[in-house]
């Protein structure tokens, strides 16, 4: 009897131990898993925090590296020089060795000849379309009153445009020669100017292509648009567009010269301050533009 009781107690104790083990083991396993998951979460959070701190440090360094300069021309409403982020290199200090020369002529004489010839033909090309536009418009307005005189006006405008086409080709050729002269004889100067006007260089090229396309349609579509009254007015509108594009080209080219004479949009070291309009619209830009328009008309006439 006693033996049975001992066996019962032993079995009960073993069952109790097994039950307790079955209860504790999952709990211990879950605690271990939870601790491991918590450790992984803490590690991930610490890594993320370090990454964020590193990014903020980089951004802070980037912001600290931004240098601000004072414009040499533009001022605010209180009369203080405008400030802008320095976005370019200073004007180079060039010596005699930085300029190339040919044996047969000085570099300054060559650049003067190339520039002057390009200016002559460019002025003629910009002036003739103005006369053609006015003469063609007069011819359209006088068609009802005097058809014969209207036809003469129209033919005169067409012949003038024919001369302008030849001058346009020579202007493009001389422009290429001028560009080649700048690159080969004044490389340091041209590199600096190209860096300053880099934001609008493509605009000048696109305007040149647009002028070529409009000029082609305007001249070669003359006879086809002559009979229909509506198309004739469209043709005159093309002449207005042609003159508008030519004026934009002229003003963009003027900005290079006026910047050299009266710079703006740069600091005292010649560094670009991020506003291309300040570079283009210097103090001489408008006066030189008016002078060029009137000079072109006089030269073309």
C-alpha cells in the first residue's frame, strides 16, 4: 500500500515537473525571441538615427559652404548691394602668355576685323527685314486704291529680301570666324564669358535656328502667299516675327558687350551670383539696344 502511494506521489511529482516545464519552456523561448526582436529593433533604430545624423551633418556642411557675394551694380531699395550665392569662378588674371598670336598680325587687330565685319553684315541683316515689313504692309494697304503701285511695292520688298539672304549667309560665316578667333586667340577670356552666360547660350542658338527657319518660309513662300488675302496677311505676320527674333538676337549679343563695359550680376571678383537677368540687364543694356536699332536702320538704309 505504501509502495503504491510512493509511486503515485512520484508520478504526480513527475507530471507536475513536466507540466511546469511545458509552461516555462515556451515562456522562456518567447522571452528570448522577444529580447532578440527588441535588440534588432534597437539596432535598426540606432542605425537609422546615425544615418539621419550623417545626412544632417552633410546638409549642414553643404549649407555652411555656401558663400554669398555682393553685386557690383544692383542694389536693394535701401541702397545696399544685393547679395547672391557665389555660383562661378572669379575673373581670371591673364598675362601676356595667356593670349595667342599669329606672326602676320596682332591678335587684337584680328579680333577687331572679324568683329567689325560681322557687325556690318549683322546690322544689314537686321535692318532690311524692317524695311521689307513696312514696304509690304504699304503694298497691301494700297491694293484696292492702286493695284499697280501695290505690286511694285511688293516686288521691291521681295528684291530687298533676296539681297538680305546673301547677307545672312555672310553674317553666319563671319560669326563662325569671330567665334573661332575668340577661342583660339583669347581662350581664357572666352572661357570666362562662356561660364557667365552659360544659362542663355542655348537660347541664342535656338533663336538663330528660329530666325533661319522663319526667314526661309518668309522668302520662299512669298509668291505662294501673294494671291490669297488671308495668306498675305499671314506673310506680313511672318515678317513681324522675323524682326522680333532678330531683335532678341541683337539684344542677347549686346549683353556680352555691355557686361564687359558695365558688369552686373557679379561680385567684385567677377564671380557669378546666380541671377542671369542681372548679368544681361546691366546699366548700358537698354541704351546700347536703342543705339543699335537706330544704327541698323541707318546702316541698312
